[in-house]
C-alpha cells in the first residue's frame, strides 16, 4: 500500500546539499551591507540631519518634520542604490510574528509620469489597516485605523527589494497593539531607575542599557516528511507518534559534527544574517536529534529583539531553499528535549561598566551587590508576572520536562556568591557601624573576584540563573517574542530600583551615612530573597515540595498564570513605570487567552481529523487483513485453526479496542469543544479548553501510538519518529 509517507521517504533519498556560492571575502567586508547604519547615515545624510538622528538615538529627542524629510531623502537614495523598489513599516503585532505592508517608491507627477518618492511623513508614521490584528477589545473590528511610528533607535534594513523600517504599532487612541512600544517604555524605565541608583557610586553615569543575548534553539525536518505530517504543518508539533527505539539516549548528537545538509543551510542563513547586521556567532548541534542552536553576540535589548524576530524569519525562508522546514515549537516531539530561547540579560552603563559584573575594588563590588540583590528582590516579588510572561500553550509542554526549568521561578547564584551573601548578612550590623566595622566590611566586599564566570556553574534546571556577569532567563520558549519576558523583567527591576533608592534616601535623610544605609538595606534584601535562591536540582520532586514550603508559585495553567497581569499590584507597577495602563493590560490578557484557546482548538481539530480519517481507516484495513488471514486458516485447517491463530485474535481484539477508544474519545472531545465555544467569557472559554478539551489530546494519542506499534509498517500513513528525527 503506497502512502504519502513512502513517497516522502523516496523523495528524501534524492536529497543533496544545496550548493551556495561562496562570497569569497571576509565576513567583516559585507557585515551590515543591507543596514542603514551610522556609517551609511553619515554618507547619505546632511550633517544637520545626521546630528538630529544621533540626538534622537542617544538622547530620545524628537525629529521634526523638516528633518524627517531630509532623512527620508537620504534613506531613499541609499535604498534605491541597493536595489530597493518598495518600503514597509515593519512591526511586531501580538501574533508572535512580524508584520509588513509593502508600498512602492513611486508617485505620479504633474505630467502623469512616475517618479520615485518617499517623504518624511511616510517615514515617520503610517496608517495600516489594524482591523485583523489582535487587540483584546481595545478597538472594534470595524474600527480599522491603527498607526505605525518609526523607531529611530533600530536601524532600517533591506530584505530582498524592500526597505524595512522598524516601527511601533498603536491603536487610533494611542494604546499599544504590539511588543515594541511597551518594550521601549520598559527599557526607558529601567534606564532612569538604574541611573539614579548608579549615582550612589559613580556620578558620571548618565545612561544604563539593558542588554540581551538570545540563544535560539530549533529543529529541522526534511520538507517531504513535513508535508506528509498534517499535524506538523498545521500545529508545528506532532500530535501523535511513538518514540523511536533510539533518540537522544546516547547524547551522541550533542556538539557532534554538523550534518552536511545542515551546515550548508547554516552557512546560507548566516550570510543573510550578516548582511542584515545580525552578529550571529555560535552554531552547534543540540541534545535531541535534528535539533540545533544559533546564538549572537550581546546587543542592546531592543535591537537584539528585532534581530531575533528578523533571523527567525530569515531562517524559515532559507530552510525552504534547502528543502527543510524549521520548527520553533517548544516541544515538536514528545519524549525528547524541546527548544528554548534563553534570554541572557544584563545592564551596562555608558561608562563601560557591566552592573552585574564585580569590579576591582569595594566600591564597584558594592555596586554589583546592589544590582544583584535588587534583581533578586524584583524576581521574588514578581515571580507571578515573570511566569505569566513566558507561559504559553506551547511552552507548557516543555517547562518541567527533563531539559527545561520547571514552572517554578527560582534563581541560581552558585556556591561562591551564596557564600558572599551569607557572610555579608552576618557581618553587617543593624545599628550604626564603627570605623573598624566599616573597614572590615569593605575589605570583605573587596574580596569578590572581578570575574565570577569560573565560580558559578550553569545550572540548566534553573529558570533564572546567574552565569558570571548576567542572568540567564532559561524559561523563555523558542517560539516566543523575547519582548514578552523583557517587558516584565525590565519593568519589575525598574520598580525595585526605585524602591531601593527611596529606602536609601529615607535613611540618609534621617542621618545615616549613605554607605551604611546601602549595606543595611542589602542585608535586609539578603534575608528577604532567601526563598527565591535555589542551587539544586530543579527537576526533582523534592524541589517541588521545598518550593511549596517556601511559598513559591508552581502554576502550569496558562489561564491561571495570566491572572497575574490583572492583580492590583501588577497594574500599579506597570502604570507607575508608564509601560501599560490598565486597559492595555486587560487587552493583553484577552489576546493571550484567545491565542491559547485557538491553539488548543486547532490541535483538537487536527487530531480529530487525523484520528478518524487517517489512523482509524488504516487500523481497520490492517485488522481486516488479520481477519481474512484467520478466516483462511479456519477454512484450511478446520477446528485446528484455533491453536494457530491465538496471537492474531489477540491482535484483532487490541486493534478493535484501540479503534473504539479513539472514536469515542474523539467524539467526546468534539462535544467538549462545542460546550467551550458557547462561552462568551474568554477566560472561562480558555479554562474549559485547558481543563476539558486539552486532556483528550493525550488520551487519543495514547491509543494511536499503541496502534503504530501494531499496524503493518507499510500501511502506516504518517512518517514515524525514527524518520523525522534521523533523516538529514
């Protein structure tokens, strides 16, 4: 019996690596070729226009209409020189992907001819149709107007023949409908709050940047096999499939030599990334078969996030050239490692100091401890928001599994840092310090090694781990927009730094010396954040019990986790830092609930279709073959046949039982979907899909996977795990 699966396997046998013409030059020769960066601005803009752009980038000043026209003129000249025919405002709507509408560089002149035109008005702001983007009720469907506005801090770039302008996306009434606008606000909030705290230690600091280094994990699957798996095509994960006899048990794929087809693909998308100014540096095989990783050099967080969204798009397009399809889903295959997008986060000053890296003397070490403990305090106080920012329908499959941190927010510091904090807690008195005590404490603080990279292990079970000079937020999912986690993290850190400064100023106003006030507050923070500090095995059941004893949250339900955004405490934090107002938060929760519901709904529909129209008919066909065989033996041997067909009768019973279970459970799942779809309240609908519909996905899968082990291999209609994971 010929199936689509076997046609796909036949196609796979003919695959050869795509030959890509080598550029024949150093990466540095073409890096940023398609980016309107500072050197190109210097070349194509007037001195006055260039200075205005630099002022806007570095200090956040506004660009007036006259300057916008000059900038647009120079940008157009550069774009046309590099083959661009169109331009677009490129933004991050709440769909977890990017959006763009292309317009040509043409205008009609007074004589009816065509000229290339691009004005400052078109550069700075546009009015795309917003009616079909998620808004969470901020505007009605018939109110289509929305605005995009140029983000001058992220450089324009060319993809193909289109000039892309990074922009924010807001509603007609000004509420954010994207990820970029609140991210920029959160970055501004942490900048101001961190600068104020830095003034305690260095008056020269005038700006603090939030930095991001993402690590993007992904799977590759041959295009022919992908097309033969409707579940992969429509949901990005396998809704059925028995585990392969061999998968990642030997860990022989991790860091091994990269397969020929894959390295050709990597080299191809890396070249495109370099042309777009994305500084990708690392590539390697990950733990699971056909799983890989790419990681760049750290960049300012807003630019880094733009680059992550851009490279995901580039990787998808290039994968098709190489007859691959790329899977960014957090758990495309059951039973093996899923994929994350570790967010390595740090803060740095315009004086060249990494605030999460100890310096060479007690003063810089005190600054390091101040920011370290304030981050810990923020994580502890707002663990619910941090969890809500990363928990999605797809990431719930990965969190808590054997390759990802659990859905319990904790922070790993390592033995050395924990020892330092414990010693500091014991030595800092609550009363006014004597000169000898101050000297002793400063000497102790001065012993912190400048580089802690070798004194901290990378605890892969921790969702928020300190790794020497940064925190690694490991719980972020591979398909996510980094901004979701960064918005929350930078906002809560900003709020905590403001609170810290207020505490210090209050004590100083009461006559306590500044250094003494800082030390006493840090001692208090050490005590208050002990519950969030955990260096052990986050996978263990002992930790789950211990975390509960400590009062830490352990939430795996997306609808429940999203409630954190609407708590009074959360609303106040976001409003106080001008990141979200209550209306925007409510809309975001509504959007996330709708996305969660629709993803489960789609998975249920796809599984139901595959179960009834693919699996059941195949199983029935094989069962009929067995029945024919049994009947033939009976006709041939008479009553003696019973001694010959016991195993086949048992198989027939098993197949029949699995078929019946699949059909009945699928029908029950459909009924539960109908009940859920009648809910008018989005939160109740999401809860119903989570509690009543989602469990059927695993129940039905169990019986399908059992059938896969029984049914004739040649009859099975879908590519199996051993083929999906090891075909390269």
